[in-house]
C-alpha cells in the first residue's frame, strides 16, 4: 500500500508543480487588466475619499485602471454579496468596513453575510467617530449635550447610520452617560450632514474623516483613545465618559478562492502605497490612522473587533 501511495504521489507531482508555477506566474503579472474595488460606503461619505486615494495609488503602481465602486444598501450587505460572487482572480476586490464585518450579523440579521468566507488581504486605516452639533445649538461641551438630551421629553434627535459603528458608538455613549437619544437614520454621511446643517436635526455621530470633520459644525468630542492630531483642542469622549471609544476601519479582502500569491502581492503593494510620504500626509489630514497587517493579523483583528462590539451590537439588533 505504501508503495502504491508513493507511486501516486510521484505521478501527481508534475501536475501539482504546474499548478503552483501557474499561480506564481499569475501573481508576477498581476494585475493584467482593470481592478474593481466594491465598497458599501456611499460616494463622498465617511472614508470614501480616503479609499479613493488608496485605489488611485494602487492603479498608478500597477499601471492599470483601478476603480472604486460605491454600492450602498442593505446595511452594506449588497456590496459584500456582490464581491463574494465575483471571480477569484483578483480583478474584483472588496473594500470592507467595520460596520459590516463586526456588527451586521447582530444589528440586521436578515441582511447577514458570511464575511468569514472572504480572503483577508490587508488592513488600511481606522478613523475615530465624532460627536458634533450645528453651530446654533446652545451647547459647548459633550456634557451639555447629554444634559440637554435628558431635558428633552422625547430625547435629543441624533443623526447617524443604522446599525453601523456611528450608531454603536452613540449607543455606547447613551449607556455610559444616561443620555436620551432619538436616532434619525440616514443612508450616508452627506444627507445626515445636510440635515444637521439645515437645523432639521441638532446633532450627529459620524466618522471624523467624513463631512463632520470639515469645520462646518461645532465638534464636541471624538471617540478616540486619545486626542487626535488634526483636532488637538477637541476632547475625547472618554475624558467625560470613560470607556466610550468608537473607531471605524476599512480593509481590503478578496472573494473566496483567490490565490495566495495574488493576496501576498496585493498586501505588499498596499504596504508600498501606504509608506509613500504624500499618501501618508493626505490620510493623516483626514484623521485616518494607517496600520500594516499581514492577512493572518487582519483575520485576528476582525475577530477581536467582533467580540469587542458584540454586546452593543446585540442590544441594537434586539438579540
């Protein structure tokens, strides 16, 4: 029996070698055509501008057209499903976000996607959430806002996105501070920002990289572990309510079955792009903190984030 097994292994060796050589050759010439990056972020919202910088830089590095495709809807599930169904050739990738990969299965079970089926490639960046109000609101601090919400019979209206990290951060703040919030949900940052600027909704929680960080609103606090360089005079939420930290992140993943050599090459190329001084400067200005991770480190990070947010996510989803 052992002899037969050895003979079979010898017979299959050329075919295995050919497969490995083919995968390696494919990675060396990758990409040989345009690359599409699907994201659930609405155009112009949240980290969309930062994603576009990275996608554009990858296209320049590869000498190929690289396009970010915005496909919001169903809490991010539409984009995730489209990317999962794509051919595993590296020509369609998914720009994943924290809300979908850590919260969606609890906050919107009907839209749940098997995100663990994706092949992790590289972490790109993270952005703290910010709490802001229109400039005519009679509050100067986050504590003032919480006090105002408690005096409001129906609670203070707060603009955010349903079931995402902004929503979860607001809920964590509500729990720790005793604030009374009435959530007003929007499909993206831009329409929420428009209503806050127009006085239709008094306050908003959203990623600092989006419109909320442009200076058009009165920013009360950032939900970061420490004060951010771009807004050094803005206190953290934790300075008033310890333990309230909310950070959105985005990372690159690929459809199931994408060859390991291609994944490794893209990971290396992401590192090359993020190490460029002009890219770092642009992302720093957007308050995007970059971190390099291997595919296995990204997997561990996603699982840790999921466990961290699980109690809040279950509370939002009612499960």
